[in-house]
C-alpha cells in the first residue's frame, strides 16, 4: 500500500510518535537504537541526522540492514505509519503536519538544515503528550530547544548519556537546557523508548506517573 493513500485515518489523537535527533557522526548510535526496536512498533519513528547538503540520500538503505522496521527517506505528504522509520533527506527540514510529513527548504535553524529543533517543535505541536523525543551522540546544540517543547507539551524526553557518547556536545546541550526525563546509556535507549510508547499508547493522555517511572528506571 502506498504510504500517501488518502484513506488513511488521522492517528494523531491516539498514536504515539518517536522523534530522534543526532549528528552525522552518530551512525553507529542510530543503528544500535533502531536494532532494538521490534517489527510492529506501535508508533512511527521520525529522524533528523545532520548531513552535508550534497550527501547522497542513501542513509535509509544503509540503516535498514540493521533494522526490523521499514526505513525510508521522507518524502512530501508521506503518511506517518506505525512501525515505520522516516529520515529527513539532506538539506531539507522535516516537519510533522497532522498525520503526514512535509519537507521545507527554509533557512537553517541552529546552523542546521535539516534541524532537529524544527522537527521536534512540529512533533510537540501535533502530538503533545504522545510525543517521545530522543537525542543521541553528536556535535552542536540543535535539539535542546525542541526537547523542551516536547516536554512542555506533556511528552517524554530521552537523552543518551553523554559520558559514553562518541560526541558529547549534542546530548550535553540537551541536558543543560533541562527538562530531561531519562538520561540512559545507548544500549538502553531502545528499551526506554519501548516502555514509554507502551505506557503512552495505553493511557492515550499525559501520564501522571511518568516521574515515578523515571525514578524507578533510574534505580535499576
């Protein structure tokens, strides 16, 4: 079935979404996270990975070899399907609008296009408490403001522990901006995503026990 089929229902009222941001030096990190997400994940996964404007859009093909989920480079008006992964193409901002994706060639944000902040802020506006924002290894500060927007909308924020990240600045900037629910090692990012998605899907609304869940997970 074509992912842009008009008959697909708008799932934004009930469906969680996972938004991930990282830099080009984080290829190993995103492979690890996606490898831990099973087929049938009950949420779409949208990803901004900083890449050079002239990069050949083959990232999805490379990552798909290590992932049980279908992976593709995002295209305008792609429908957000649960259990599918969408990468922002080089030199275009990726934006969530309703249950579809848009690409924008507007100005760089935080020196980046695609920008993690642009994606995260659109996810926060559309999905509110069903949004899960994740920052992995990388350079720069892109994504810190977007994570705050997700948290302010009732969503959950996850950051790779910078002490074991290959490049610490991106996760460190996100933590410094505050509003982080989980700071976990890379190997625990996917399991944390799965736990949060399951709870958000079951609740369909802000989870008042999220802070207790955070404390419990941190103690394990």
